[in-house]
């Protein structure tokens, strides 16, 4: 009797989460496994039948698809720039605001504005800035006497990817800034006061207190940066469409192009799985490195 | 007891909501007449007006449901096909093999019988090229039963537009636009010397590059050789193809292209031409409506792309602009076909052409369309489209071809390099196709 009552109590509680669980299973778990299933089939997204092709999609992507690897390389380049310049800038600005510079609250709002704008809107604004004929950047360069380096920044193979990366960094550094500022504000002030009493200067306090205590925050920001940069899409669509040539193609544009442009759903799913594995590996490496730094 | 009752109530309410929602949707669908799905934002108002007229005339309600942009529409139609929830009438965007998949999956009605009835009266009203896009011939490579599977509601073609005022400013005769490639280059150089940017087009959308290149491929080597290349009998490294690629090198080296054209979307290109910041544009007949909105005073004309060779005729990319398909599983199939028959009659087509500035698919409506549209319509017989060729190129080859042209324009690669790269992709695709078989 007691067992029955207990069972009822537990089961009754589970009933409450049944709708949410149902939604989660339908919209998250099922698609996750469906992607794995589709990756071993050839399917155009319309026909009711699919053809089993085993691991041939994976083989093709890994060994016979140079544009895929170029897109991964482009994504990695944007990520590298973001991890270094974007996060350094975010940290420096967070540090300044944390130290109570004048108008700190206003900066907080200003820095947080770009991340909340849509990628398409940001892309359109920067399209105008980078425009070869009437762009703001070329206008500024001319005014500075640098007319010789004027160009259509998004349309030239040498500058297109870096130009897109700059837009992405401009848009993304606000996230890092907010997270790092929150991290800085969580460091107990007593530590700084004690260090001051011991005669530590600002640089020593930064090296011995701030940076070590900020490592978990750096790891979090780095992982979010990697995931955000590698999955860049809307910005590419709004600025270059992946061109010129394949110079600004990134993994997500290749996946979408395979799925909707070429109707190769199975192939696109295989790309998605490989891409997921790349991101997972990068995050794992990042975590391991940070753990080692923390131990040291 | 109370706890149990609350649990049961929650679960019951949740299930009732879902069942009720599905039930209501189904009932609503049945009660509201014919449903049409489309992506054409600029035509929604005109469609709604026609629906009102049709309801008054025939007492059948027509619901035009707009899903834009076209990418989102494509996804919606694909998802609906997978769940068997396509509406009575819908459009299919994309290449012919996607259209073929819809037919083979049993979603599209064969309208040959209706088109052929009464000595082919319905079929006879359309531009033949417009109907060809919706037609599958016997022995087609997709394995589709021969027949006509769609109703064109308008036609389109892509031509070269020139700004008459800018022509005059550069000292060119605005009544004598270039008809040969040499004349085009000469005019371009004169315009450039007058400080006027020459040609603009949305070549960041690679399909527009494909249109321009395929026009010249037909002109340089003829349809037979183009088809032979797609079949794999002629390589892309053939001198004629190198000549096609070289066109882009020439206009790029002579600086006759607007800045940033390789990553420019067509909407931006349209703005540049409408604002008189380029003398030529390569754009489709839909631009008449677009330019009218952007700059009603724009003085321009439409000409076929200037021919580079006299050996073969210059083809113009075009055919059916948009077509509607009838859902083969629709309970209102007869009514749907009847509505499409009504929509393509002369009166409705003239109304659509006048209100949306698109070319009508009914050739008998041409007499009553605006003059600039008539300039486009004059060349409808010369149109070609990948959808009417007996074979289709591999999507990856098309992509590498068009992306390669972008690289030629930026001066990064030579026509010979691109020809080799495209052929390499083609060889790889042929090999994988053989392995699959």
C-alpha cells in the first residue's frame, strides 16, 4: 500500500512535466537522432523514399570536398581573430568600466547595442560602410589622404574575409564585455585591498589576482566565441553571400547550400554532424587547456 | 485525491488543446474554398483583388496565402510535401529536378488532359516557352511521366537595360543601343571616359551570372554543344567555353563593371541603375515594377545582350516567370483547375500585367501591356531556360562554374584555370553518378 502511494506520488509529479517533456522529445531529441539517420541516406527532401548510402557522404566531405574544408578554414580564421582581438578588446573595456571610469553605465549600454541588432541589419549597415563607390570607409580614407588604398572591401578576395570578420567582431564584442564585466565585479574587493597593503602595484594586481580569478570566465567567453564565430551565417548572407568565389564561405553556408540549393539533405546532415564534431573537439581542447592553466 | 485530479486535468487539457487545434485547422481548411500558396510579395494585392472578383462571379472563395521570402517559402512547401499538407494550388521554386521530385512523390497533378481539351484551346493561349518549363517530355532524365504539370501565370526574360539619359550625357545615340559585343565595349569605354559606371548586375546572386554566361554560350557554340557539354561529351576546357569565360575577363579588365558587382545582391544593383549610377544593367522583366517604384522618371530601354558571334543566335534567359501547380490529392482539384483557367484568360492576365508590371503568360494579352514590357515581350521567342533543355547540369558543377566566374572578374584566376576546375568537378560528379548506378 505504501509502495503504491509512493509510486503515485512520484508518477504524479512526472505528469506535470509531461507536456514540456513531450515538446523536448519532439523538437530537440527526435531531430537530433533524425540528423544521424538522414546522414547515411541520399534524400532530396521531397521524395518519400530514401536511398541508403552508408558512410559515403562522410567520405566525400572528408576527402573530396575542398570547398567544405575551405569554409571550415574561413570559419576558423574569423574565430581566431575574434578570440584574440575581440576578446582582448572586451576585457580591456570591461576592466575600464569596472574601475569606475566616468560614464561607465552609458558605455555598458553602448557596447551592448551591436549584439542585440539582427545580423541582417548589421550586414546592411556595413555594406554601406564598405561600399566601393560611396562607402563611408573609402570616404574617410580619401579625407585622410589614403585614396590609394580605397577599394570595394567586400568584393575583393584579399579583403573580403577580414572585412566580414571585423563586422562580426564589432557585433560580438559586447557579449564578451558583459560577461567579463560580471566576472570582474564578482572578484572580492578585499583581495585588492590586501594586495595594496602588501605594496602590490596595478600591474601585479592584474597579473596575480584579476587574471587567475577570471580564467573560468575567459574559458566561458572563449567557448561562446568559438561556437558563435563558427556558426556565423546571417552576416555572410547580408554582406557577401559567400563570395567572391568561395572566399567568405563558412560551414553553415555550405550546409544550407547543400540542403536547399542542391537538395542534398543527407549530405547536408553529414556535413552538420562533422561540423558538430569539430566544434565539440574545439570546446574540449579549450576546457582541457583551461583546466591545466588553473592547476598551474 | 486533489493532486490526482489536478494531474488528470492538466494532461486532459493539454491533449484536448492539441486535438482541438488540429481539428479546427482541418475544418477551417474545408470551409474556406481553394487555398493558394505563393511567395510573390508584389502580387499579393492584385491576387486578392482577382480572388474577390472570382468569388463574386463563381461563388468560390480563393485564399491567396503569401509566404515570403522565397527561401522560407521553399522550406514551407517542402515540409508540407513531407507531411502531405500541401494546399490545393501551390508554386514550386528551384531547378527542374526539384519539380520532378514533387511529381514523382505524387504531389502534382498532370494537367495535359485539361490543356489538350477542346483542341488544345487552353494550351494555345500560352507562350510555348512558358509552357515548356512545366512540361516533361518522354524519356526525360528525371523519369517523370511525360505531361504538362504546371500553369504559367506570367513569363519573364532577362535582358540588358540601358539608361537613355546617361547615353546622351556620354555623347551616345540613345536611340541606337549596342547590338554587337564590339559596339557594347565601345559604348562602355565612352561612358567610362565620361565618368559613368557602365554595367551593374546582382552577380553576388550567382544564378544571374549563370544567365549571362549561358546567353553567350548559346551565341558562341550553339544549343547542341551546350547540351553536349551537360551530357559530358564536350569538356568545359573546350576553346568555346574558354571564350565564354573570357567575356568576363574582358569586361573586368576594361573596368566596365560597377564596383563590388561580384558580391552585390540584385536589389542593390537595381537601386544603382534606378538612381542613374550605372548606364547598363543586366536584369529581368520584373525590374519594370521595381524601377517604377524606385525612380518613376527613369528613362530606359531593354535590348537583348549584344551578340558576340554571328554563328549562332543570341539566346535570352527566360520562360515561365512563375507557375502554379495543382495538388493531385486535393479534393477540390476540378475547382482548382477551373480557377487557374480563369486566371490565365486574357482579361485577368491584362489586369495582372497592368497592376504588377509583369509579362503575362497569355500571349493574347500583349497588345494591352505598357511599352517597356512590350520591349521585353518582343524577344520571348528567343528565350531559353535550363528547365527546357533535355538534360540538367549537376548542381555542384553549376556552383563551381558561377563561383569561378566571380574569381575571373576579381582577377584572381584565369579563364583557363576556371575551365579546368569546373571540368574537374564535372568529372568527379560523373564518376560518383556511375558508382551510384
